[in-house]
């Protein structure tokens, strides 16, 4: 095994910095900054203490009674609470629809100073370089990496890329920025996954879990792979079952699932696990981040449910740092830790007056004090390529041998709890030898189309739960291979949506009757915008309103559409190669049979 660097080794004080921190703490020389007379959240002992925080460079030198030590600059924190910066312990930045720098502009002023990010979206478009692009910013946001489990060998535009050699993923687990091995399919037990898990454990890295709310033998088998956490469980019974297996709970509040209030509805039932709880957004788009918040939303909601504020702040800071072996670097207001801090006038409202990252002011009264100067490479663009033959005929579900009056019985998916899917059989009309959608019964056609290699490869399915009565919606943010997905009422409109996505170089579209009603371009890899977050916010609102005009009332329809195909969430998944039984990881035919309608003669 090659040498392994400690997580965050590049962020600890140098020998020279340590000596200066000691001189300041001893009163031998002044600090660079003193945050005076605030009430510090002393999280290790669950105390609230009136203190000064002395900062030298990016690190905390001392936390003392007010007025004891000198500093060249001061911030008056009287009347304020002083907390460590928040940590998001599992996030796909790409699903915010923003670049890392624009995400920073949005969330750092709300108190999030660190994210643990799995860049599997951009990695599945651009290969290993995508992992680096999605995990890098020159803004004050600290990004630690959850090394994606599977990554294409080369940019997906190159035909026949395959997957990267295991050696590259294994090597990335030794990087000081790497905190975990990224989430994997809980039903896919294979030797390659075991080798990656072994390396993560041997390197002292955690293994991010995604248990899909499974139980008994499937859960036990997944836990036996060394899984450290789970961001799906929220029912108290599920939570306690995982805690007993040594699996911590990452309480998720995304745009499809907000588990905070259900989990803490009766805090006493899960209080035994408070030390094992952290917070994450996972898949939360710019609209919800702006309207509801990021980790501040978790803390605010938990407190509103009856969780003691000190416990909620621990989950968002110290628990997170300890869980992922970062507590020597951040997560508490203690000497040698990074001065990632916030001042709040109301501990329960959780709206920082001031946010500091590395001792420098980064947010004031909810607005960023820094610009985003990140420039993403041009290689991120031009990633949506469709075969020229893709058209209405491509979306037919052929039926042969059906007698007049018969209907087609198809395997279909019903959406519930966000991205979870319940299998059912639907009876649908056969029109001109092809199975038609059933918009009156809320059964839409869905297609996953190869958009990387410009082949004719695509697969059809049927889904209920979007409420779409006419038209079509489309995306290029399909988890996890980031192919093109269209859902709609007619084959013509599915084709229109696909071509509209190609025209904008990826993103979200809404079409009806041959017209494009709204679009949100996401030209960076087909999953991130190149615009400021405020413009992306408006664009998302526009496509969501257009989808609603077609009857689609489900919350976050484009985000949910991104996960219909995910084969690691029961009951079914749909890839460009076909319909998959999530439990057995085998392909199933969509068409079951043809028969007379079930209601015939009733």
C-alpha cells in the first residue's frame, strides 16, 4: 500500500504557526483578531460560556475569559452566540445546479463553511477530471471529497471508455482531501467493491452508505461491507436498527426528502443516537437552498421539534468533524482548529450576522462578502450528443400479436417518499402497435437515452406519480450515469424534449404541442449552470412553473426525474439498457402480456 496522508493534513498549523499560537495564548504577543465577549458554544462539554476567541492567521489560538489577551483587531460579539461553521456531511454539488463557487456564495453566508462532496455526477460525464472539477473552488467554502465509487475511464464522449482502473480510485483514498469512499449500490456485492472498501478502511477513511431503507439480511450484508453511515433512514425503528449495527445517521434534507422533522418528531425516541447524528443535504437544489436554507435549515427545524439547541449545533459541527476524523482541524471553537466561525443573534433562528472562514469575514447578514472567480474548463461543455436518428419512433414500445380490444400490461414504477419506487402493473392502451402512455391515470412514458456516445441506445419504461397530463419534461442529470431522461404523454413530445435538451447543451426542459415552454440550461457537463446562483434560481422557478402548467404538481419534479432510473433504490431502476429489478440487479422486460381490460364485463 502506498503512503497515506492524514485527512486535512494540509490545514493543520505549521511548526512556525504552532509556536505563534502558543505565544499568543501565553500573552507574549497580540493575536491578529479577537472576537470579544460573545457566548461561545463550548460543544465538548455542552456549555455556553462568555468568552473571547483569539485568532492568529487561519487558526484559533485561545478561548479565554473576556479581556484577558490583546489583539490588533477586534469584533464585538456582545449579545451574540459564537458557533463553529456548519458541516454538510454528504452532498452532490452538481444537484444544487451550481458550480462550487456559486454554491459557496449561497451557503457560506448561511453558516455552512465545509461540505463533504461526492462528485459522481460530473465524474460520470468527464471521468476522473470531473471529480477534481466538482471538488475544487477558490472561494472560502471548504470541500472534502467522498471518492466516487465508480467513474468512467475517460470522458464519456469517447466511445468505449469503460471504468477507471481500481488503482486510481484506491490512490485517491490516500489524498488528504479524501474523507470517505463514496456511496455505492447496496444490492451490488462484488469483489471490486470489496477491494475499494478494504482500502478505505485501511487508509482510515469512512465508507459512505446509502441503505435505501432496506432491512434484515440485505441490510446486514451491506453493513458487513464496512458502511459507516446512512442518509436514508428516518423512522425511529430504522434509525435504532442502524445504530445497533454501528452505522451513524446522516439526517438528510434534500429537495425530494426532508427527513429532519419526521426523525425528530419525538426527540426522546432517538436521543440515544444524538452523538451519532450528522446533517446533510445530499440532493438539494438552488431553490430550496435559497428559500429554506442549507444546514441552518436542519438546525432550525431540529430545535423547533424540541431538540436542545446545543445538541442540534453539535450535530451540525462537532459530531460531523468527529465522525469523519476531521475534529483535529475543525468542528469546534478550540485552540489550533481553523477559525471557521459564525456570530448569531438568535440561537434558534439560525441566521448568522457574521461568518468567518479561516479568520476572514466571508458572510455578513446573509450575503457573501467574496466574489466567485472560479473558471471551469471548456472541456465541461459540449457533453450532450444524441444520435441523429433519435425521434418519435425511438420511443415506441412495440406490441405484436395483440387481439383487437386488448390492452398491454406493463411493469411500471410508482414514485413515493421522493425517489423511492413501488413496482406495480399498469394496463395501457395499444395504439398502432405500440403501448401508449395513460395520462388520465397518471401513467407517463419515460425513456433513458444515451447522450454521451451518440448511439441509438435507449430504454423505455412507465411511471406514475408526476401528474403530467400533457406535454413532456426532460433532463440530462440522471443518477448515476447522467444520461438524458424524458418523461411525457406522447412519443412526439418525448422526441421534442430530447432535441430541446441537445439544443441547450443539457439541463431541464418543458415542451408541449411542439413548443418549448421553458428551459434551464446546465451546460457544464449537462448538470451545472454557468450563471450566478440568483439567475439559476429564477430559471428553476420558470421550468417548475411550466411543468405545473402541464399538470405536474409533484414537488421538485426535475430532481425526482433524475432518480427514477437509479438502480440502487427499490423496487425498479431504469438505465439506457433496460428496466432493472433493484433487489436482484437483473433486467426485466417492460411488457408483461396483452389481455382484455380487467374491468371488462364488470
